[in-house]
C-alpha cells in the first residue's frame, strides 16, 4: 500500500482518520477539528474511549466521504501496539467502506517505531483467507490503496514495516491452507519456489535421505502417512556475516494425533500444526529482502501425523539423529520428535543462536492464553533481546522456565534414554526440557511455544480470522537489531 505525506487535495473516495485519546476529546475546543468532529465530541457521542470507532459521513467536501474517529483511551496507557492495532482496524473498516485513500491525523503521537507500525497496519489490514469462497454479484473488493500522513516518514522505515508485514502474510497464506493442499511434499515445493524467487539456497531431504542421515524421530512421526516426511533447509549467506542464526520450525501439515487419535473438537484446525515451519519460510523471505549481514538458516521438519497400519505406536523406541533413544508414550506428542532431529542438524552448523518455534503444547496455551506465547531460553541475554523485540513488534511473549529438576525426572524411561511425554502438569516445560537434549553444547537457544496464538477465530487489530503467523515480525525485529 502506498504511504506518503499529505500535500494538497486528496483523491476521490477519500476519508480522514483522527486517532484521539480521552484527553484530546476533553480539550475539544483547543484542537483543530472540523465542525462535524467538534459537534460529535461536544455531544459526548465520542469520548476517546479505548476500542471506540465512529464514522461521520461528509457530503461534497473536498473529495472526503467520511471522517473516522478512533479512540485510544487514556493517554498514559497508549502504547505502540495499541496504535498499530487501532490503525489496522480503521484501515480495514475504511477499505471495506470503499474508501480509496485515507488521510491519517496522528496528532502528537510519537514513538520511535511509529512509521514501521503504520506500514505494518497498512499491509496487514487487508489480508483475508478467502481463496476458496465464491464471490457473489454484490461482492466488493477491498478498496483502500493509498494512505497519507501528517508528517514525514523516511522510506527505509516504511519499507521495513512493509517487509515485516509481507513476511507475516506469506506465512499466513501457507498456514491457512488445508491438509489436502499442503503436505510435506507440497510444503517442500513451496520452499523451493521461495528459494528460487528470493535467491536462497535450498536443500530437501526425502525419506531415503532421512534414513541415510539417521533421522529416526522424524521418520517415525511420518510413518503412518501416504506422504513421506521431508526436512527442508533454506540458507541465506551474505559475504561477511557478523553472526550465524538458525531457525527450526515444526511442520506437521496435519495432526490427527496418530494412533493416540485426537477427539473431533481437538482435531479441527490441526492444519495449523505446521505454523512453526510456515513462520520460518516467512522469516527467510524477510531476511533476504532486508539484506541483513547475518547468515541465516531455516529448517522445516515436515511430516503428517496419521493413523494407519504403518504408523508408529505407543511403546515404540526410536533413535534420533544424535543417537539418543526415545520411548513413545504418546503419538500425539509428535512435534517435539520432528524438532529433535531438526535441532540436531541445525546444531551441526555450529550457529551462534538457534530459535525453534512450534505449536507445541496445549499446556502453554492453558498457562498463557491466546494472546501471549511462551519463550524458553538457555541464555539470559538472548531472552532479553528477544523480549525487547517482542515489545516493539507487539507480539507478546512470556519467559517460562527452561529447567526444572522435578519435571526433568519424568523424562527418564526404564527402556530408553528419554520418553516423549510426561505427566499432565508442567507439560510445556517438559517439552522444552526434552528439546534441550538435542541442542548442541554452547549454543544459545530459544524455544517459542506458539500453540495458543497461532489461530484466531475472530479478526482484531492486525489479525484476520485464521492463521496468525505469530512470531514472524518479532524474529525479524530481533534479527534487524543484531
């Protein structure tokens, strides 16, 4: 979407947006509002309350069709993420109202990353997964194409926000696809297409290569499906990188639970169990477009967890790439298995940092809800840097314990080195401790459990219905500050 400073007259089918706090409305007479806005505020029809939006129709006035008033609440509570979400909301509303352009009055809002947030809101507001819906005669496409602001923003700042948002949209598009469209093979084709378009290196291990490479855990998870598993490796290698970072994503293209099959109400939306891997694709796209001086590797551990006569079973013992044996207590605890082999491969590159992300445990969603993801890290500095990036991106993470001697006891198996599933309580911590067994020594590591935040049933702020690609912008923000 085109973003530039307002100069003269707006094009036809335009509207004006005011972002107002409660205090702005209280000093109505001091602000340079038009008569329509003054009247609405003086009548207390709009008070600046957080989450409020009022549309005022305007007739035959300098190509302006409507005025939108967006409430931010008390000024002391206004954060950048609220501004980003509010902008996305009003942009989405205006676009559906068939406005071609908007003039945005930011007033005295000042945040260091405001132009990035504005650009993100402008890109993300229009995304909707509707490719399988028929369009009737009354259907109207999203109309908003241009946004004018009341101040100068540099093109690099606007471009950064655009790249972040488009990376998130790219991830969403693939994550939203059903299991009949995206399986391990077609996901690998998507990765190869991305690599060709962006100039990334791409290597794909099929089932024969996985067996040769001793990827026993990944092979076990995919053994019940007609579509064999894949390990996908994308690489971005600038000339003289300052650091080497590896991302690892869980790519369960559909999770039935395997032989420990899920109940019906838990199996719906399991097309989204590939979100971690889809996020890695979006991150690799963003890294290439940002042109960062960091060597970045993306690993996608792709499998379909299905029940069949060839599926892996409870009580089976599988051997991961690093030689550790795992007793299978629950075939529905499969994500940590595919990640274990991928983490081993990533560790062999000896990166400075490994970040894995996965829709891993319902336990994390129970603990943190649907608007905050879990961060587990073995490095305090990495955790601080990542949480700072999270604050700027508006994607909220909460640091969780990555060690617990009592929970670690439940990883022990009488028949193997590890068991893949523990007791009911502390399930997210159990999974993180399990994964730590496959991260190389002296490597800074973060595990992102995005199980509660990967899918939204209702649109809000920058999020549409469906896959959220939560974490993509935070990871890109983290990388951009190295």
